[in-house]
C-alpha cells in the first residue's frame, strides 16, 4: 500500500471515529485495511529511523484501534493494539510528541489488569510508567485505576460502584462494569452462605443494582427463588449449615452502613 493511500484511509478513519454517533462498523473495516497497510510499510512494529509524520499516523491508527476495541467490547483486540503501541510509547518517545490518548489508553490497560485479577502485573505496569510516583495523583487517567485497586483491596465496593460515574473517559465504564460483575458474584456467594432468605430491598442495596428488574434477572441467573408477594429472595439450601457468622456480620454491617448513607443523603 502506498503512503498516500494509507493517509487517505487514515483520514477516513479519523472522520468515522470522530463522527457522532461513532460508526463502529466502518471504523472496524478501515482499521483492518490500515493494519495491512502498516505491515506493508513497516510501521506496525517499526524499527530504526522513520519519517516522524508517518510514525504519528501509525500511532494514531493503533490508538483509535485500541479505543474502538473497548467500544466493541473486544478485550483481546485491545490487548493486541496496546501491545503494538508500546513501541511508539517507549522506543520512539524521544522523537514523538506525547499523544493525548496515551494516558487514557494506559489507564484502560491498568483497569483491564484489575478485571483479570492480575494484581502483580498491575503494580509492575504502574511502576514502569514514565511519570514520577508523586505525580500519579495529578493524572486522572492513572489515579482512577489506582484508586479502584485500593478500594478493591479494602473491600470498599460502594466506592468502586460510585467511581463509574467519575470515569475520566467513557471507555473506563466498560471495565468498571466488569469489575462490578465480579464483585456482585462474590457478594452473592456470601449471601447464599449466610442467609436462607433476604428482603429484596436489602439485596438491591448490597448488590448495587439500580432497579428491581436488574436484581430479578441476576436472581434468575443464580437460581434464586423470588417471592414477590413477600418481597423476599430465597436462596437454594445446600443441605448444610447456612449461617457463617463472619459473613453474616459482614453483610449486616454493610447494610447498616448503606442505610446510614441513605439517611445522610
């Protein structure tokens, strides 16, 4: 593919990416063609000296690909684009001006590691960032996943839930939703072990659902019985002692805390 053809497709990609609404299908088609062009021109994983403008175009294409991957909920595709971007973010950092999308994408990668429970990789990646540790709090794209990791370790799940609405870019919400799915299943397992039944209102609060319809769908997936006449969820018995005191105390204290917050608000 000739350089002028590559740039023509790149300009088409930028227009589709910036369009409102975002044209996912067209972007996907253009990205597939452009990656072939990058391979043919030696710009997908460049080595040695290259024209600066060509490097910027290649980096932009891969960054759009990374964001497109999240918008299409394709995490493996995001992984590939992020891996390919490392050459531009590290090997060519001395010759390329910083990209406005670099830290949003780096932050997305950190949250991805959290969703995969790769905590060691999270910290290794965080330590390798080209910013001083004392500057992380000032970078909203990095401080967001750092706070998420801290709250997960503390078990402060309500803070994780609230962080969704404070996401610095829309794409972060995809991974926060994934984290919340994991958290809900952990809480649900505790509920099943600690209680034979639970009021719908309490389950709604504990599981961070916005409405009863979402809770009922989740209950069906977990195989719970729902008694709407008594506004009660009944957990399937497992033929063994249900009440495990530490878990029961944890859930009770969480409910009390949630009710106190409601009164404050």
